[in-house]
RNA sequence: GGGAGCAUAGCUCAGUUGGUUUAGAGCAUCUGCCUUACAAGCAGAGGGUCCGCGGUUCGAACCCGUGUGCUCCCA
C-alpha cells in the first residue's frame, strides 16, 4: 500500500470516531469492573467551545481513555447547561432583531422561542466535542432542563424549603439592570476603576417643623441660602434623593454640635436627621456620610440599626423612579451628569477629586451592578457548608495541584453568606411556589399539591426568616398564582454528578450506586465557588457522599501576550478552524504540551504546529517501517537462498536481486538495539504511570514525545535500519512493529486518531487501540539502559568532534578506540560505524598521533581523516573542558577535605563525592595526555 | 485592607525529604547538511548572578527572614 507523503488528519479522524461509535466503545453500562466516572462540566447550551473548554475536555478525555485502557469501566457523561441569564439574553436579543419585544410575549410564547433557539444552536458544542475526539457516552447526554432534571431541581427546592433551608425575604441583593434580575454574590465581578468623589453641601437646620422645609424650598429659589451647611463626600450624587440621614462619628468633635439637628437634601429639599455611628471613618472624605439605605449595603445596615426610612429611587432598569422626584425615567449615569450640573448651578457643589474605587459588574451582562432591596429566595449556607468543608480538609476530596486552593476554599466556606437563588427570568426552572390572593405562600412540587396545601391552609412557612406577611386563610379553596421567577442556573448544576444518573429524581437506583461518587472532576478554578463547592454541598447533603474523589483544576487559557481570551479582543481562535488546519490530535497535543495543572496556559499556535509536526514524524516513521514490510528475511527464506543460491521467482519479486544476506553482525547489533529499547520502553512507561497518578499530564506527554521522537526514531530506528534496499531480519521487523504499536498505545489517550490509524496500518489487527488493555509494566534492566546511554553519548560526542573538525557528513573517518573494556564497543561496532560514518574501527593501547581525540568517561576515541585536523580548535576545546573539570574537581576536593562534611553527611553522599573525585581526576589525566599528544 | 501563589536560558516550564558530575527539557536562535522515512526534517552548538539582600547548614535553586516585581482570590 502506498502511504501519502504527509499525514492527512481529517479523513482519518472522521473514520475512527465513527468506528468507535459504531462499536459502542464509549457507551458504558454497569458491570463487574470498577467504574471510572467523569461528568463533563456542562457548557452553555447555545455556546461554542472556547480554548478553555478545549483544554478541559482534552484533559478529561486523556484521563477517561487511559482508564478505559487500564481495566476500568470508563463512563464520561456529556451534557449542557441551560445557562439561564446568558441564554435568555441571547434569545431576547434575537427577538429584538426580529422586532419582537419580550414584554409583549407571554411566558409560554417566550419559552417556545427559547427552546427553538436551543434546538438550533444546542448541537454546536456537541459537534465540537466529537470533533475533538472526546470519548463521551452520547447515550447519556444530559441537559439541565431535561424533564427528569427539571423535576429533580424542583424536588430539591421543595425539600430544602420544607427543611427550613430555603426562605423568601427582602434583602439587599445585587441587581443587574440590564438583565433585570437579581444576581448572587458570586456573579458580581469587581474591577478597579478611578472614580470621582464629589463634595456636596447640605443645608443645616435645627427647625424640626415641616414649615421650615417649605420655606426653604420657596424662599430662595432653591439656592443654598447661607453658610450654615455640612459637606459630605459621595461617589454617587444621583442617589441623594434616596438619602434618609447624614451620619458622623460620635467621637468627631467637628460635628459634635450637630446633635439633634437636621440637614436638607439638595434639589428635593427633604429634611433628614443627623445621626451618629462608629461606622463612619472620620478620616474619609469630610467625615460626614450621606446615608442612602436603598442603594448601598453599608447604608442599608446603618439604616436597619437606626430605623431609617428606605427610599428606592431607581427602577429595575436602572432609570430614576418616581420616588426620586426629579429626573424620573432618566438613566442613572445620565442622571448623575444632570444632577451635578444642577448642584453646581445652585451652589451645592464644592469640589470633586479623583478616587480609586471598585465597581461591581454583572458577570453575564457586563452592566454595573446596583445594590437593591428586593424580595428574593435564599438558601441558608451555614448549614450546607460544614460537611463540604470537612470533605476537603480531611483529604476525602483531593485537589490538584496541591494545596493551592485550600485556603481560598476554606475561607469562602467559612464566610459564605446566604445564596440568592431566584432570578427574574423565564428561562430556567420556575420556582414551585404559589400565592393566594392574600399573599399566602404554598411551596409544592406541583400546582395540585399547592392547591391541596392551600385548601388545608398550610402555608408551610417553616423558616423564621420568612418575610412575607401572612394573613388568616379563607376556608374555601383560593385562586393561586405561581411565583414568576426561575432558579439560579447553579441551583440546577450543583446536582449534576447525581442527576445525570437520575440520582435525585430516582434515588438509590443501580446506576447511581455504580457510578457515584465520580472519579475526577476537571474544571477551571474560576468556578470553584459557583460550582465545585456547591456540588460538594449537594453531594454530602443528598448522598451523604462526596461527588468526586479528585478535582483537577486547569488554568486559564490566555493568549501569547498573557491576555485573557475574549470575544472583544478577538484573540480566541475558533476550535473547528484549528482542527481543520492542524488536525484534532495536533490541537490536543499543542494545548497539553504546555499546560501543567493549575498554571495558566499561554496559548500559542506554534505549539499546535509542533503537534502537527509530531503527527508527521509518526507518519514518516510508519513509512519507513512499511518499506521494510515484505522485505523480512525469515528463516525459511534464508534457507531457501542458502541451499539453492538461486532465487525463486516469487522471492525475487519480493526482494529483487539480493547480493548478500543480512549479516550475523547486523542481527547482533539489532538485538542490542532491541534489548535496549525494550528496557527503555518499560522505563518510560513506569514514569508515565507515576505522572498520570499525579495528574501531571503535560509531563507525561513530554516523556512520551521524547521517547518516540528521540529514542525510537532518532536512535532505535537508525540502529536497526538495514542498508539501502537490503532485507531485514524477520525478528527485528516483528519487534520493531511491536514496539511501534506499544508506543501508539501509550500515546493514544493524548492523540487518539493518528495512533489508532497507525496501529492498524502496522499490520492486520483484530482489536482497536481505543479499548486495548495496557500490559503490565516490567522492570527495566539498569545495566542495559546505562549501556544504551553510553552508546548515545559516544555517538554524539564523535559527531560533535566531526562537526568541529569541519568534516562534511559524507566524509568518512577512521576510528580508533582506546579502552580497558573493548568488548563493550565490539558488540556495537556496526552501529557505531554507521552512526558516525566511519570506514573502520580499530582498537589501540596507545595514543594515535595527529588525530582528533574525544574522551568519554575513561575511554578515548581518535578520529583520523584525510582532512587535516584543526589542532588549534581541538586544543581550545580540550583546554576549555580541562578548565571545567579542574573547577569541578576543586569543588569536590574542597568538600571532601572539609572534616565536618565527612563527619556529618550520609555515607552514600560521601562515597558519591569520592567517585566524582576519582572520575574527574581520571578525565583530567586523559585530557592532559591528549593535549600532550597534540603538537 | 486581608489571604494565596509565582519569580530558574530569548520564551514556556521541569527540578522529588537540602547532596545524583560546578543547573535540565521543549520552543526559538546559530552552524553544517536536499544522508536512499521525514527540510513540517537530520546532525551539532551556543545560551543561566536559579529576582536582590541577609540568615540557617559541612553543604541552599530548594529551608527561614526581608526587600522588589507580577498574578489570582476575598472585602
């Protein structure tokens, strides 16, 4: 068969993925083998895979494929997340482009559009996952809004409500004015910005009558009438209409005289009290704080303490509300500008200064988050966090890499606040709570059940924090209205490792028992609180068992310049384009080769190119080996040739004219090479195994890469390669294809497609690499390995010497070896001849004059050629080496002459130093002899 | 402001309880090669004050302290 010049990934990839699917290799059902379960972190259903996902999925596939080839029943569950805010925003945008306003639709109509959208775009990520070669069990694909999943989420909500862990209440929450929904604390991202601090004057009065307020309003046309004022500093002048007090520190003497007085809010002229509280930092601004309980969490708490009125001056879309009295309907930041102009005109404005501050942005919409008082649903976290904390602290769940995230995790869980789980959206699991006309609340899995509760008058308001005022129930069955809100997406994804096996909807089922707890969770460190911690909570709460044994955190994928990948920067490449360009294996290689666990990955297409080149290297090695196929010299053929000396026609067809048989020598040195590589392979396999167990996958890949490229291709294949158009011994050929197959197996988890292809091209195969089980690792023989390393070292040194002597590759040399142990070199003579292009090798007991000399350990090699040696250069080299050796000897000798070292250090260490000393001395002698020999 | 981490070759990173030939790899660079698998290649080479300073130790890239710079998390 003719092999193409270069490897062509696309056809191969499609062929093998289909084959694996047809043979149901990825499908798992419980059996007697141990399970190895991985649940995919479900990407957003209408999203595309970015490079971060690509890294995560690749890592998971490597682990899953490795497990599948190591005796485990591997099960990798794919799926996607409904991503309520993100998806709803996309659908709203799509409708807007069509000229449809969401507000004109009913909930049902909107959801119909949303599901259409999901059907249309939901397949994209699945296609990408398949293209990447991920060995997921497609029969288990789960979506967080699947029927059973939806029911599970509802069930959990009702259960937690009945346990008193879920409650409804008015709280200061994070409001996203763009998406018009509440957010959890975790969904707010803070950025440092340079803001402005505005200094404003508030008129003071001690008159507590309403008349004073009115007089002020009318008498001076709203201008600041006197010098009797207090100055406050604020970043948000547009919220002054919501001010309900001015607060100063009770120890602040500057303001001690203001006790019992009032201030007048500029522009709207509301009278507000001056209050005193330790909370205020006298050193900040003017030491006087305007208190706006509706729009700042600290002010809110201050308001609670001092029983202040709450005036909410903002609408849900971020425009000023009726309560603001002025600029009603104007967007908050536009209003800020207008108000500043008016404050200046009317003399209330003193000055402004720049001020470094932090602004919270919505993770989903990017809008500036507004603290807002709102009635929402919450989950008590204190009760949930205990077991989740101990599971990690006790080492039941291991986090990789190392302890790096432990402190953060601990801090978060110990300080976690209640989780706001309601969202003012339609896309998601609708909260199963119903209200009667009087506002009584009934929480149940179905409307029928809620109706029954209502009929019996059981509001089930078990939480003491329940904030809705109830009223006595009518005895007749009331008309119920369902809560319009949906649950936070993470309130569904925290059940993921259980509910993909129907663990909530059908608890205690056989599959759940078999697959849960899962083996390893691979995810980005950015969702440690959103998701990882909460899955541990849900798992410990509902299964009384951890959801996974290990967590592998991948780093963030950044571009070459270290910037985060983002759409706006345009630095996030398209996965399918990359696969088209380089092939899936090369993409996997490129992304893995430089991504140690937990470290950020600087993505550079150059590493994908390296992957593609590696593909090509493998392909060419295959071409070489295939050239030997059909040229094997079996014993029978050998005998045939020996006996008759005349080739049969069919033999002739196979080999053409053969002028000589493979020599005994060739077989002998090939056996040397085979023996060496067999041991080298075992050694590398053992290393890789350890690296897998430590989740150091990029290290493992490096070991395999260098094993294949350097040891197999550059050394082994060159050592066993027969001469041009010469036959190869059957045994050598078989060993070589066997090694090649083993290498492909070792590499398979990382680069599944090309390895499977080559494995099958190496010869007729009954099995597929995808499910081929790894053989047990044998212990490598150290003497054999050392011998191989010595040979490599000698060859490299001789080639270097050739280079330095200006010898062209084609120019031959005569090699003389001076060694106490010539037997070693005699065995590998023919390899040496070929590798350094020598025409002869002789053994000598004395120095060879006028030859270039190379010293390895205690042996010396003389290179003689027609070309005149550049003695000056050789001398310089030797002197440099001598210098180095002497320096080294000096440091060793110094160490050994230190009595305290000899007395304190371990015996092995001292012995080693002595050996180093002896070696260095021997080498120095060799170099000096060589120098003396150079004239 | 609180916490965590990082700093080793031009770049990205290894370096195991402190001792393993006066620091290793890949990429990039340079030199020589179109050698009968592979120029997407082959054979070589050069390149480091292990961030600065101080300490512990017979011995420090590694442990401790301190300074500087960067990253992340939390408020």
